[in-house]
C-alpha cells in the first residue's frame, strides 16, 4: 500500500512577507548599534525570511551604507 500526501498550500509563515523599506531601516539601525554583526545575528533580530534579509543587505551595500568581510 502506498501512502499519498495531499498538499493544501504553503505554511502560513511563508505567506507573510516583510516590508523591505521598513526592514532596511531596522537592519541599518541594528548595524549602526552593533557595528559588526554576523548574518545570523542580523537575521535573529529581524522578523523576516532569509531571502528578504539578503535583498535588504544588497540594497544597503549598493547604497554604500554597509560593507562585508
């Protein structure tokens, strides 16, 4: 007998997305306070998906507001 799963939709948390403008402000403020932070530390302080954080960090980097090592 083969079990078959029925997919009913994505997890609810995947439906929630962050406002990238607001997230950018939060991340920038956190970096101003903490100076150097690992990506995991930034992610723990921001309620968002990793892809959203990546997009925000790229935006800040493109603006010349952050650097990475």
